[in-house]
């Protein structure tokens, strides 16, 4: 992971959103501003950032498996027999103090190496030359290197450091989940933004059509006033004005709804959103067709698929551990080092430093459950987890591939619709101009003018819809391929690697 964590990126985005907030309350809102504001104010995304922090902490915790362990201790004991005769055996201690210290280094192979220092003192009973019971002080310091290593169960990095491997995988899963949530949020914001832009355009077109109908009504009334048309000539125009007023009211309501939808994603109150949110951008036409390998790119970069694959890796770690538990426990231990013995501390330490005494030991521990039901059950459960995660990944890959193909088809269709409707709009404008001129020359009727006005308004609305559909189709492809955040400068880096600390 890079030094700049996802939390820092999110905080930077939150600070950058302040400018977007100001524009949202003033001159309108760009798509990038909307995305930044949503990412900065979304509680679900903030929760995902905390999940990444927790996963980082778990990685640090798991690294503690390789920490040096310093140990120290002091033990005092006193022993007395039931009578003086029982104390005549030199090996029966009266009093003893044992001070010890150790420094242990766990090994990634599953074993450990330790340096142990021991300084025991004992005062034992000893028979005197007169037949009584006396005491004898004994100092026996020692320094030993102690090594342990499993030969079967628990041997090797994959098993001994399974918690660290799992923590790294879970760190990657948390990062991918954060990216997937951010992508989903950005996709929803962009879709709501383009729907707001379409609704705003529809309001403009409906008002323009209403103004044109009112202008036509005024022209008809002028003709009626001078006797060029009967009083009933205004009826059909008045009906058209009423219908267009009705459509304009519906368009205003739709605009308020779309603003509320976007405002909800931005964390704004409904009233404030309806009053202040304006989409300042218009959809762009992507002339380049979707690449033939768009599906392959989406399958390779989609964060949801990557997260499911990482979850399967986590279960595979469980399989490694369960496989190891099926093996017998066979651990070896070996120790060696100098030892000193004397009745006073100084001679005992000199004896230790001159290596005049030496001790060594070795041992083997074997253990094997007879039925091994716990190990077998754990292995089957881990394999089931791998299978379930793999099936979920297969399903997600099929769904993503289909969604990308469908979005590519929609993108191509909307591109052609935009081209056709752009030309149709130009023709409809010319047709309306000609019809209006003919009406003014008393060579046409109001019905013909109204019909061409409606045709122009319908064509413009269809063009707006095609442009919005085109933007949303491209949006879907970017979201599925994991490119949406990067396209708008919101790429989240630092995805964890399951083996990055190996």
C-alpha cells in the first residue's frame, strides 16, 4: 500500500468538496463537484473507510507474530522435611531462588529460537562431619540457546503465518469494497446528475413550446380582431396552450424530483436541493466505439470481481491451515550452552565464562488425535468456503460481461440516435419557420403551425433523451470496468496484496 492511505484520499476529497458546495449553492454544479461532495458526505462510504483502517490495524496486529519476546522471572521456594533426619540428604533443598531471563525470536517456519539465561541459587541440607545436618549454598548459572521446530503440523510459512496472510487478504478485500462502494456511489450520482440535466432541458423545451403556442394564440387573436378569422379559430390554439401548460407543470415537478434525488446522494435537504441544484454540464458524445476487449478489461479491473476473488483466497488460507491440522504433531526441541557450578556467585560466574561446564538436551514430542474429526470438519468447511466464493465470482463475471455488452450496445444505439435526431431537429426548425411564414401570409392554418411546433418540441426532447442515454451508457461501462473514479480524478489507490509482507 502507498504511504497515502485511502482515508487521507477521502479527507482530501472532502476538503476539495467545499468549493463544490459553494458552486452548488450559487452558479450550479458540475459532475465532478457532485461526485466529490457525495463521496465526502456519504456515511456508508465513511464506514468503508473505517473498515480499511481496521484492516490496517489487523495487519499490524498479525505482524506481531514476528515480534521478539522478552521474558524474565524470579521464583522463590522453601522446603522442610518432617524431621532432621529427612534433611540429611544433600539433594533436599531448604531454600531456593531462581532468576531467569529469555529473548525469543519466533520463526516464520513455525518454530522459535531463544537465548535463555538462568541463575539459580539453592541452600540445601547436607550431612556434617559430626553427624548433624548442615547447609550448603549452590550457585548454578547457565546460558542456553533453545530451538524448537515443528516437523509436520504447523510447519512452514503458509501455516505459521496464516494470520498475517489472512490479515493482508482482508486488507485487500476492505480496499476493494471501498473502491466498489465509491464506484457505485459515483455511478448513482452521475446517473442522477444526467437525469437532472435532462429534466432541466425538458423544462426549457416545454416552456419554449408553451411560449410558441401563446405567441400563436396572440397572432390568431389579432386576426380575429381585424376580422380575418372567425372567433372559433382560437379554440384549438387555446386547447394546445392548456395542454402545453399541463406538460410544463409535469416537467417542473419532474425537475424538482430529479433535484431531490441528486440532493439525497449529496446529503442535502430536499427543499435546498430543489431550490439550488442545477446541472451545468451537458452530455458529451463519445465518437470512439467501445473497444473489442472492453469485456476483458472489465473482468480484469472490476472491483467487485476482484473482491470476490480475494475472499476465495482467504478461504484458501483456511484450507492450508486445515490441511496442516490433519498431520500429526511432531515437534523437536534442542538446547545447548555453558553452565557453571560453585558455592559462591563469583566462582560460579567464572566457571560459566570459561566454558568449563556444558549442558545439552534434545527432545521430540508426538501427538495425534485418533479420529481427527475436528481437523476433517475444518478442512471441509474451508473447502466449502472456497467453492462458494468461486461460484459467486463466476456469477459476477457472467453478470459483468453481460452488462458491459449491453451497455456497449446501448452506447452505440444512442450515438446513432443522437446523430439522427440532431439532423431531424434542424429539419424540424426549418419546417416550422416555413410553416410560420405561410401562416403569416394566410396560406396555412394555426393547426399546421401548432403541429410543427409540437413536432419540433418532441424531436428536441427525444434528442435530449438520447444524449442522456448516451452519457449513462458510457457511465455504466466506466463503472463496470473500474475506470469511473479515475476518469473524474477520484482514483483510490493502495489496494492491499495478500502476500505483500511475506
